C-alpha cells in the first residue's frame, strides 16, 4: 500500500499514516526500513496489519513517488539557493 505520513512524533518514535477518511494507520520506528524517522507529507509504501483492533503499518519504506513540488522524496541533498529580497 502507499499513503502519506500524517504525523510523526520523534520523542515517541511513532506516528500516523493517512487512511483517506478511515482510521489513521499507526507506524512505529521499529517498523521502518532504511530510515530512522519520517517527515510529514512524504509518501511511504508499507504492509497494513490489524493489531489490537488498530491498523498498524509494517515494513514501511520511503516511496519513489514525487512530492507536490515535483521532487523525489528520497532526495536528501541540500536545497538549491534561491535569491530573495531583503527588507
């Protein structure tokens, strides 16, 4: 499955994935693959399981989908410098 990260609490090492109108899907740091935390708004791929009457994400990994800016979610390089106006 694929969805977007809705919330991530670094102090609790867990968060929620968007379920498009249904109950949020719980995600824990222990279930992340190749990353240590998630950022809100990134697209992830995962397996969905039911645990204690909750939806829980397992084997969660970053997706190669492009975000709303048209950039790849796995792009961890520095942001390009953009000239601005000082006021």
